[in-house]
C-alpha cells in the first residue's frame, strides 16, 4: 500500500507571504519583502496550495497572476492577518506595549495628501497607537470594509455602497496640471476628452488614481499615452514643469506644487473630477478602542 505523506499545515508566515506575492505579482520580490530565500518562498506557496487542494497562482513569464481561488483566499488572508494584528495589539495593552493598531484603507489622494497632515496631531497625542495606511482603489476599499478587512476607509463618496456607515470628510477635486508655457495654461477649464490624446505623466503602475484615469480614458475609447510613471505628486510636477507631458492630480497637490514649480492648474469640466472623500466603516461593526478614537477624531476634523 502506498504510504501517504501528510501535508504540512499552513501558518501565518505562509499567509503573509501569499499576500505579499499577490501584491507584488512576483514571488522573487515578495520573498525579498518577507525576508525569505526564493527557494523557501516557492516551497511555502506550493505547500499552501497542497494544504488547500487548489491552485492559487498562475505562473507567467514575468510573474504570477492569482487564480479565482487565489483571489478568494487573498480576501480571507487579509482578514485573518488583520484580526491577528488586532489581537496582538489588544494583548499588548496588558504588558505596556502598543495599545492599538489601526488599519486604514485609503485612495491615492487621501493616502498621500490628506491623511499625513490629518494624522500627525492624532499620533502625537496617542504615542501608544500605530496606524497602517494601505492604498487601494475607492471601489476596492468599499468592498474590503464590507468584508471585514480594515478598520477605517477613506475613499470617494460615490463609491460607498451598502453595508457601510460613512460621513463626508473633505473635497478632493482633480485638476489638470501643465507647464506655464503650454497653450493649455491659458485655459480656465477643459474637458477630459480634449486632453486624452496628450502625452501624460502619472503615478507608478498599480496606483489607484492612475487606474481611475485609465478607466475614464477607456470609456472614451482611448488609451493614455504615458510618457513617464513616477512615485509622487511632487515628482510628477517636476516632469510637467520640464514639459514632459501633462498630468491629472488632486487640486490640493497641484496648489502645493505650484508654489515651487512653474506649472499651471486647469479645471477639468467633467463631473467625475469634482469628488468628495468620505470616511467609512463597516455598518454594525464594533471597532477596537483605538480605531474608535481615530474615527471620533476624524469626525471632529471633518466638522471643523
């Protein structure tokens, strides 16, 4: 009789690694992020698939892609890891350690422009609380919160759906920026269709804002001509100033960049450019104490 070899049960390291692989789209980069050798990381992913009895990843020439089973596991893995983090932070309060860890999901504009200045006073007042801000698309944030992933979300108000409690946080208009020498600098406003064929400068691939703009271009039957992708709004401003292309960024970032760069902000007439950000939580869900403190603080900021 053939001897059955028991499959090693998976653990939190496996789940952390799987989430890293899903986010990086590449096992090598994920292994580096997790501090594992490539062979060890590959073995752990293989063992995870064996333990669950499904294929989680499609191996491709330039990386990996999640299968439908992998997509489902990703949601569960994030939820489990979030709950473990909550458990550890709550337990740490009895040993004098960190008394709260808050997982915030935010779109590009909120993560890079609105939240840093908003969270600074809160963190200064609560030194025993840590906050992890994860960038996601607004629609994904709504789905994640409704599924129990994350404590608080900051996303475009129009993306909020059923199963969420939310309140308006702040305006987040998108504007076109161009070099002051560009002919567009003389315009007060312009429609997206009038600039969709222009060379663009944008955020790195995978950015929630960049995906949002690409989707609007697709609705016009266009594909944005991306001359450069870079990580920050400041870097985008510098490239636009040099004439590398135009860009669409949040007005709050455009105003800040215009103080130090020779760029001009032009209003976009399309309704989707006039956005409102909202703060959201899962309806009927009791937040951990630290997250409740942050939510109350954000309500105060929104009402100021």
